[in-house]
C-alpha cells in the first residue's frame, strides 16, 4: 500500500532538493501501521510505503518499490530502525547502499539523520558494532569447534548434527550473517546436512 501526500521536500548539504519518502512496516495483517504512517506524514513524507510482512522476510515488495523510486537527494524515512533492517549488519548494508546512491536516511524514534554530522557518526558506530558482532559469532563458533576437536568428536563429517550444533546452525542462519554453505564449513558438515537440520527444527520466532 502506498499513500501519496503533497510533496515534502528537504534541502541536503550539497544544496539539491529532494523528497522525503517514508517506509512503514508491520509483521501481520492484524497489526496497525497507523502510528508509523501518521508520524511519517507529520514530518512531510511525500509518499509512505506500507508493508505487511515479517522483518525477517528476504523479499519485501513495498520496500523494493520505494528503493526503485528513490533519486539522489531524496531521503528515506522510517519510524524506527527495526522497520528497515533484519539485523544490525543488514541495516548497516541498507544505509550504506543509500549513501552510495546519494540518498539520505532518517529514523524518527532514534533521531538519526545521515545528512547531519551526528547522524553519520552514529552510522559509523553501528557499522563498527555490526563488524564486531560478526567477528564475535565467528570467534565463538571456532572456539566451540576447537573444543569439540579436543574431545575427539570430529574424526570426520558426522551423519547428523548434535542438538547444540543444530541450535548454533539455527542462530547463524537466522542472523543471516553467513551463507548455508559457510555455516556447513564452520560446523564441519555439508550444506545438505544444514538444510536437513534446519527443516527438522522449528524456526526461532521473529520479532515483529
């Protein structure tokens, strides 16, 4: 769903005029996006794209439509950071992609605006945290593998994963930091084994 208002325009540092484009998301059809939409309209968004889909979904049609319509000088506005990113790493990648296209980003609840020096500083902090989180996951996984080898449990590729390994695979998969093939390499099993284990285990409930 797209709501179109009178053009809201914003002047960026490089002097060009662009439009404020809003993105609102709720996880289910039973939830109401009115609070987000009202806040986005109040600050002058020219268009507000409303998505009814889990934040963990790989494809979000309304977000894709919004991204397709953004032009240099425009600003993408969300009510809260978690409306845009599936994870911290995904959020950083999205904002970096916007910056590469000369598109600004604002989050109303966190008062972040990448067109300002303070907003850019916050973004760089987020990027550092995302990299730290990825490194920490890899470090913990490697430590677990080293401990397993020390106990002699990795004499070859096991036919199936232990319960702890399945939980680790699920956490890595849900964070979307590594591919399934990379998760298999980390745990010492094939990609097929990872898919089979994930299919057998119910996914972790996504946060709306």
